[in-house]
């Protein structure tokens, strides 16, 4: 069985109109860049001109299905060709993420090192395993620390009368299992063919049109224009049309939902566009989407927005819903911010003066919010948002012993 060799660098800058400009491209080897970091040497910044930069890694394939490159290619192609952002560069890394005796770092840690060093907006990687007559494909979307701090952090600054500190929430987790998809083993050739078709540029916008050029991995290519589902690509040596999504059909199509989810996170970072719902994603992906929607609503002042945020939060914390510990803790933290925001709005309605800095909520109520949040901390001890917020709430409530304990736990935690 022939494996597609479309591994290297895909780069382009898209506009929302019909034209686009390209950026320089080059083959990117994952293991070589890790070696440079181990030597204390800086990495060359790839696609530095793009506002939104994405690293896609060859999926680890310990079962030898032959799909590692093909699935990564489909993810990279979907993100590049169909993400609704104005400037994008996609680095498609080759090389194994598997821990070894020489490099025992986990998949997550290796991706994190490269993503942080390259300062990409997000990274996509995954794991493929054959399970009898099926193949399971796990796709992860990873948000580097700088991205989370810049785009996926929300806060409420308390009034000066309450100490003036911040209550903070980040989207959790920052490594999202976006999709766990099981395909029949006989789908392997169709996935490989779909990936290979991304390299074939056709003279006209027809699936059976003659091939006018092949994408070369070591050369720049750029997008000249988009017409419906077709994109005109110029390689410098030739040009031709390729379908943005039509190459992946039938049982291959659900794979693209993970890439769509990554594209939605990019769109939020690019212009605060709320993520949409796609089929074939994990509960964790849907939880991240709803955290973003909740926190965006919480950040607006109207009563309707506060109600919307409350509805989203109640849905994820309902007894009937099975919620992962870390995800549930993240929504408990959001609920704590929501309760404080609601109480501050009530205080503002009854205040003698129209001055936010003079507002305050009942200290016993703040303490009770802290107790509820402390229970959530037991579900996810690495969530330092919760620990920092506990310190703020207990300090205001005058419970200095518990405030100090939360401070010490947060200081010892290695998590964000």
C-alpha cells in the first residue's frame, strides 16, 4: 500500500474575499527542532508573516496502519483551506512523537515544547491505533500558554472595597481531546487517497479535469483565489485548482470535524467569533466551546447575557450530565465568577452612589462561594485558577488561614 508523502510545510494567507498572498515554505522536521532546543539553540521562526500560525504533527501510528502522514495532511489542509481567518500559516511537522529511552518526554510535552518555541497559535496532533478490524483515531488540539493567556483568559476585577483583586478563568483543558473516531480498517485506502488528492492541482474546477501541477513539499505555494469549494493554488512553477473539502467523503469526512474545531478556535482568537457546534466531536470539545460562549456572555453587562451564561453553566453542572472531573471543575470556577458578577449587579441596583469601586457583596456569601469552589478544587487540584480565586474570596471574607492555604497550593502547583 502506498503511503502519501505530503509531509512538509503548507503555508498561505487567506482573505475573506477572493485573493490571497503566500508566505515562504520549507520542510519542518520535528525531531531536528527538538534537538536544537535540547542544545539551547533558538528555532528558526517559521511563517513569521502570518498572524495565525498552526503546527500540525504527523499522527503517531504505533500499530503501523500507515495513516499517520495522511491524517495529519487532511487536518492541515482543512485548517489552511477552510478556516475563516484572514492570515494563516500551517506548519506540517514530520517525525515521531513517541517517547523513547533517549527522549522520555510525553507526546503532550514534546508538542508543547515546539509549540511554545515557535509561538504558534495552536497545535494539532494525534494517535492512531488498530483495534481488530477497526482503526481508532484520537485528535488533540493543544493551546500553548501564550495563546491561552492572550485569547482564552477572562477575569472580573473586584471593586476596591472588596480588595480590587481579580477572579480569573481560563478555558480548560488547554490540551483538548477534540475527537475519538473509530473507522473500519477498509477505510484506510480512502483516507490515504483523500490526502494524496490534496497534492494534485487540476486545470479546471472539475474532479476529473487534467492535472496541471503537483504540490512540492520543499517549495512555496500560495492561494490566489477561492470560488465556492475550489481554491486556485500557485506553486511558482505551475497553478491549478484543488477542492477545499471535496477530497474527503464518506467515512473520511468525520475526520475533518477535529480540524474544523481547531479552525473555530483560530477564528475566536482572530476576531472573537464564537465557536459553532460540529458533529463527531468529543464532549471535551463541546465543553471548551461552551466555556468560551459562557465567559464571553459573562464579560458583557446586560441581564440577558448574564442569564445566558447562567444557562450554559447550569447545563454542564446538572446532575444528569456526566462531566469529566477537570471539565466540571472548570465550570464550577466559571459559576463562582458568575455568582460574584450577579451579586455585584444586585449591589449596584441598591447602591447609594453610582461608583463601582464602592460596591461589595456580603462577606458570608463570598465565603460560601469559596467553600463550593474548594470542593471543585478536589476534582482538579492542578487548576490554579480555582486556587487563586479561593485566595481572593477567602481573603475578602476574612478567612486568612484558608486564603494562605490556597496561596501555598497554587504556588506549589506546576499547572496554569
